């Protein structure tokens, strides 16, 4: 391991099973003797939560849709230009605060910092249709601390909706596509395919073990560099 705590992030649509997989990853790493810190983006990083709630209540109609059998939220799925602009300002402040949160957690002498959601969960709300939105998304990525491992948990929108029926199903499909498109901006994102809880845990464990081996090999190489033996070219006559 390196001296600085490594950041591991979990992102994906609502109902993808992030909490279950975070619990598993934390348990596995603690079992290996690593010290873990956990952070939830919306609770521990997002700025001005009450103000954001008030803004959403003012600009988004909260009247229930009579066509829906249950009352669904309608905040993420509203993409009006003025709301996107407000979000963009908040997201920039969130990302700046994220840098501070990671710095503070690394000062607590932990080995891993596990995030429930990350800056990637902000990017899916800013559709990269124009050059300026793509530039904005790349700026947020550059500002955010680069994770050691960044997982996108893929999931069936239909299954996720049954587990957590908060948003309209049509939006859930669009939301999933937005997460998968993130790799256009962040190629190192690791998309974990949809599967059983055990299958997903196995894939995450494989990724963690492979990264730990790679990190250990790098540390060993730094501690035991290959000796340099100059080639004797013979004594030259002058």
C-alpha cells in the first residue's frame, strides 16, 4: 500500500445495490487488516442541503402524477435549462468540498476511503450535448481526487425500479444509459455487469485483489530497485 489512503467509489442508478456492495467491500478490506473510512456523497460532501431542498421545492412541481400507481419523485428527471444551471453551480461547490473531505479523511491514517456515490453521480445530471457541458464535465473530473478504483454498478432499470420505485421507469432507463456513457469521459471506470448479488461481489473482489497485487508489486519495485551495472567498455586510449 502507498502512504496516502486510496479512494474506492461506487456509483450507479438508484436501486443498483450500492449499499450491499459497499458493506461487502468494507468487510473484505477490514478482514484483510486495512483501516476503512466510509463517506456518503449526499450526506458528507454535498453543500447547502437545505437550500437545495428549498430550491427544488420551488422550481419543481411536486403534484403527484395520477397516471402513476405510486407517488414518484421528480427532481433528478427534470432537465430544464435553468435547473441544470443551478445544479452546475452546486456541483462545482460539491467537487471543491470533495477535495477537502478526502484530504481530511486521509489525515485520519486510514488505508481506504469508500464513497457511496462520487462526482460521477453528478456528471450524469449534466447531459454532454454541447461543447460547454462537455468542458464542464471534464473540469469536474479534473478537480475531483482520482479514485484508486471507481465502480459503476450496472443494473436492470426494471429490477431497480421494483426494488426502489422512486423515479419513473422511463427515466431509470435514460439514467442507466447516462452512467454507461461516462466511460467516454473516464475510461478507467469499471462497469460491473448486472448479475446476482454474489456475482457482483465476486467481480468487485477480483478487482480489489488485482489492484492490491499491482500496488504491492509497485511498492516492492520502489523498495528494491533493480541494481545498475555499468557495462565495461574497456580502457580507452587517448
